[in-house]
C-alpha cells in the first residue's frame, strides 16, 4: 500500500505538476527551452484544472450511466436483491464526534442509498476496508452512520477491500453464497462506469444508481471560466478515475 500510495500521488496532480516544475528548475540553465516548455505545461494544466467549465466538460466523457428516475426507486426490488454502497474514505477522528467519520462523498452516497432502501425495501451492504490499515473499516463507519443518521440498518458489511475491484470481488464473497447476484450499486456518477464493470466481472447483474454528478450545469458566474479551488479537487477526481478506467482494462482483463 505505501508504494502504491506514493506512485499514485507523484504521477497524478498536483504531484505531477510539482515534478514538472522541479524538472524545469533543474534544466533551466542546461536546457532552457525544455525548461520553459515544462514550466508552461505545468502552469497551463494547473490553470485548466481550476476551471469549473473544464470539470463539467471532462465529467461528460466519464459519467456514462444516467441517474435513476425517482419513479424507479420503489420498483428496484423487481430488478435487484440488495443495495451495495461503496466506501469513499474517512475523516480521521473529528474532534466534534470523537471518532472517524464518513467523508463528504461517503455521506452523499449513504444519503442516496438510504432513500433507495426506504423506497424499495431492499437490504443494504456497505463495502470498504481499512484505510491505511487502521480500524474501524469504512464499511463499519458507513454502517454506523446509516443507522444513526439515516435510520437504515445495514444487513452485511464487506470490510477487507481497498480498491473498486476488491469492492466487487469481496462483495461477491459475501452475497453470492446467499444466492444474490443482482445488486444496485451506489457510488459517484464519475466512479460508476468502473464500478459497474468491476461488479459485472465479479458475476453480478448491476443496476447503476449514480449520485453526485459533476457534468451538470456548473451554475457559476461567467459560465465557469473563473478559476476556483474546488475545481482543482474535482478535476483530480476525474483524472484519477480516467486513469483507473484504462488501467483496469489492462490489469484485470
């Protein structure tokens, strides 16, 4: 895990941009033209990642699964046998709570899953292992929050996975022995294509239930052409997902 963590964060923004800037500084005397090109590339890409309109355009090419119509929520039991909520990390020991808490992305997924569970009557499984090896698992944190904050009791917890692929494979280890092969998968819209593919590879029939669309109208002044700090984070999510979608086809084919 530490090696994977280091490589990932060095080869994706902002680590990649910092490496390009460092290389430009190192080459500024011996290779000034190359140094200028590297500097321009780093600054230019960083500028693009700051624009909400670029986030919106990029998300349109990644968010390929449409949202569930609200009229479909109550009929999900005819199409699936369980709802699977994928983990999204944790916030470490928030002083306000005195314990690890779900991330904003995790809460968005759980809120949607809770609505779907109440409308359909389907049981819920939370999936997510130990973040950097420290308990409790993401699945346990989500289970506690779904119970305490949303009034939904989780039936199963998959507490070992660290990646989307492992979410699917280890969820299969929990549900398939019980004859469950049709699942509603809840995750972010930009994460859904890779999730659907992974769960299909694990032998499931998948009903996608994406939430948190970034491809929707950004509703910003000037059409989203002014830089914003939040757009950098969102661009990073999309870039990480695009790389993940390509890598999964090679690693797990």
